[in-house]
C-alpha cells in the first residue's frame, strides 16, 4: 500500500464488454485492491439487479459479474451471487439482464438475499439486512455507475443498500426519506455494517441523464476498484468534477469524517482519473424527493407478489 495515503483506487480503460481483455483487467484491479481470497472463503458477489425495466443498462453488465466470479473461482472461493430487488426476485431481474446465462457455464445461479436480521440505526429504529450478506466472509460489490434522480449519482455505497431485503428498502425510503440527513446516513450505516467489502465498479457504459432505471448509456470505458466503497465513489465524484454539495452521500460521508470521502486519501496505481473523458456525461439538475408515497409503496408490494407468482406486466 502507498506509504502516505490509505486507499488505492486502480482504474483501467475498457471500451467494450466483449473485450478478450476484460477478465485480465478485472483480475488486475482486484489484485491491486489487496483482495486475496483464501480457498474456501465464502464470498458474496453483489451485483446491481435493480429492475427488469431497461435491465441491460440499469443492471451491472453480466460479463463484468462473470469476470469477477471467474477470478474468485480460480482462487477456490465459495461464490454466491445474490441481490434483493425492491420488487420481484433477483432471478427474474437477472434473466432480463442476461446474467443467468452468463453465469450458467460457471455452475452459478443468482439467488435472493433473504433472512433479514435487524440493524439498529443510530437515529432510532431498525432495518433488516440479509443474513446471507452479514455472515459472508467477504463481499465483492459489483455496482454499475448511474445517474440517480434522488442521489444525483450512485455507485458502490448505494449498491450495498441492496443487502436490505426486498420491500424493506422501499419502506426505508418512505419512513426516512426527506427527514434531514437520515436516509443518506442510513445508506452509510448499512455499508459500514457489512463484512469486509471490496468493490468493482462497472462504468464501461454507465447510465447518465437520470436513473436508476430510465437513463441513457454513456461510453466512458472505465473499470475501477477499491477496498473501500466510500473511497471508490469519491474517486468517481472527483473524476466527474463534482463537489460534495452536489452529491448528498458524499456530503454526508464528509460530515461523518469518513476517511474515504477525502480525495487526498486516494491514490491511483494503474491509470489516472484525468485520462478518462467525461465530456457530455449529464446528471440530474434537480433531485426528486427521497421519500416514496405510500400508494406507490402499496402498488409495488402488490406487483412484487404477483411477479413471484409468475405474473408478467
């Protein structure tokens, strides 16, 4: 590790998901983070499986998830690929994104993060986090970089919110959204409660203009990784010339004096952020409320129930 700063953020240029160099690039980045899984280690691979809507863009690209799994399997780790969409099952979303087919040759199937265990929140109340996530030996977090209508931009930290099981995420929005700093504080508490987490960011073709589902693709050609999800997000904020006042999660991390939120604590052992062209990458100018209306929540619960019974919209 660099003698003067704590967080390595290796970045690599990757113009196409179908590149024959993808697996090698993923391996290089994960090695640079210091991730060294031992044989038999139980590793949860946590992609972003947000929705069947626009799944090819709103979800982590299947080939990035596959490359991460190949790297782990080569080290004889015990790999579980799982997520918990707010509505519907992880497998249904994985099928829409093409992830089930990408993982099938590896003998892996996508599972739901289930069996919630309570996390007491610092501001009161609790939230249910999947026991599968809490009891993993390590987590390999594989988010997709996206513009976001409520958070402006999301990456590693927000993807870990997916370890909150199912509809509980929507309830957290309804209960804690637009209550000062509570919701963004909750996101950080979830990320900091989980086992040791390494993150691999899919920003080869991120979503811009809006999100997390209905934005547009942007050719950025970036893969990045870090042993700290907050530091990885900070690197991307800096790459996009943002300031904390523009990004609620960054402002909250700085308010809490989390070291990964300080760009001075990051270094780049492979490629430098300024080598990536972000011209034309657009983010929402005005943010939408963090809270969900109760009627939207109720409709979502009904839709989720019907989808699990095999109903298709």
